[in-house]
């Protein structure tokens, strides 16, 4: 029984490949159309991932500045340092003693005389904190927690750009999700029409098979393989196009970012993403063929 089932699927696959090879130009153009349609959302997702990685590499991680009261003693700063060291939400921090800040200000010739005229050191001890989670909501919550700590005079967080970046990335993800849905429907429509034309071309063969008692599954199977192969071929075409585009843009982008002292290289499609792409395109091609042939078999 299993051997018979495998034999039927093997014959259906061979028949689908034969039908694709009989019209090479139509097949090539169909694969190119499907590949370009898939390239748009895949390329957009790849650019979004690379933009996120670029922002991490560009050292744009937001930081929280904690300024202690000028009256706070060094023992208080040491206690706060130990508290930050054990905080689960803190990735790392840097302690800036007030003496070091004053010495750095004195190196500025324009401010040296002003600072030396002051009776006391006006600068407080400070901490520069880098959080593990750099989302805007998490940073706001962490900064609010720091404000409640004793002897903390001021907590500074410039989260406006973080919010703008978070909103931009969220908009990009939503736009890509919409584009994915539209082009997935387009892929189904393409395979629907191509399979419909195949069914019309082999209409006599389908009607004769029905008269001879062939089951709907037997008639449908080669067309389903036909649609799945179209989807798979379109996915492979998209992979090639995205890879070529990544290779083509990598060097100019690296040269541009080098002018801003940023070292970065475009990351290509990962193996997992490629597998998801090929699987999704194959399933969508199969679905388009199934819808098209189901309509055709109901008519006959």
C-alpha cells in the first residue's frame, strides 16, 4: 500500500516536472514574477534586520545618567555602586567621581579660571548606566526607579530618539506584515491562474480520467505538485535576487558608513530564514493550485 502511494506521488512529480519543462519560457517568466513578488517583503525584512544591527553596532545604545547630591558622601556612592552591580536590569555602569569631572573641566582653558574661582567642587558623583533592555518603556521604568533611590539628585534619560526609533521599527514591521499578506495573496493568484491554464490545456485528459474512474486525488495530484514546484522555484529565485542585491549594495554601503567611522557589512539571508521562505512559497504555490483545480473539477 505504501509503495503504491509513493509510486503515485513519484509519477505525479515527474508529470509536473514534464509540464514545466514543456513551456520553458512561460515557466521562466512565471518563476521570475513570483520571485520578484517574494523579493519585496524578504528584502524589506532583511533591510530592517540590518538596520537594527547597524544601530547596535553604531554604539547608539541609550544610557541613563545618575547624578548624586553634592552633599552625598563617597560611602553613599559606593553603596549605590554595589546596588547597581547587583541590579538585574543593569548590563553595565561607569562611575564618574566628582574629582575626575573637575579635573577634566580644568583642562578646558576657557573654563579653568572660572572653576578655580569657585570655593568648592560644584560637580556631583555620577553614574552612567547601560540597561539590558533598551526599549523606551523599560528605560523609563528604570529611570523612575533610580529617582527613588536616596541621595540621587537627578536622573537624565534622553529617550526621545529611542521612542522615535522604536516607532519607526514598529511601523516598518507593520508595513512589512501588510506587504507580506498582499504579496502572499498575489503569489496564490499567480499560481491559481497558471494552474487554471494548465487545467484548461489538459481538459480532455482530465475528463477522460474522470470517465475511466480516476479519483479526484489522482487527477489533482500532478497539478498540486505543479503549483508547489512553481512556489518553490519562485522562492529560490527570490533567494538568488536578495543575495545578489545584498552583494551589490554591501560595498557601497560599507564605504559610506566608513566616512562616519562605522564598520558594518550587510548580513545575508540566514539558513533559517531561507528555509522559512522556501517552505512558505511552496505552500502558497500548492494552495493556489488547490483552489484553481478545485474550481475546475467542480465545473467538470
